[in-house]
C-alpha cells in the first residue's frame, strides 16, 4: 500500500504545470516596415532571398573545400600532383569570388 501511495505521489509531481511564457515579438525586416502589408511582405521576401543566397554561397564553399580535400588525398595515393591540387584550389577560389559577386549583384537589384 505504501508503494502505491508513493508511486501515485511521484506521478502527480510529473504533471505539467501551466507556463505563462510570452512569444517573442516579430522583428521588422532589414529594410524596415513598409507603408502597407504588401511592402512589408516584399521586405520579408527580400530577407528570405538574401538568406537563400547565403546558403548557396556556403554550399559552394563546402563543395570547393571537399574537392580540394579529395584532390589532396589523391596526391598521397599517387593519382594526382601538387600542380593539379593548386589549380583546383585556384579555380575554386575564383568560382567562389564570382558566385559571391553574382549573388550580391542579384540581391542589389531587388
């Protein structure tokens, strides 16, 4: 009997208590709140496009790093040379610069 009472009391303590937390207020977009709902939604869409552009550039960076790493590992197995590794890194760096420039220009047009 004592075990059941203790178990019932323990389960009673596990019941959730009401929490009165507030949700955070919604932030204005980076371009500021517009004069109407349409302009505000356009400003939020601009922020989303900039975030997607950042994700594209970061995935490009990861791709270049992965390719350089695999080329570096091929050097040690004898399937590649240091010249090919340097060329891969140089071309990857140029592609990153061009990609960042294109995405910056594209978000500037918006």
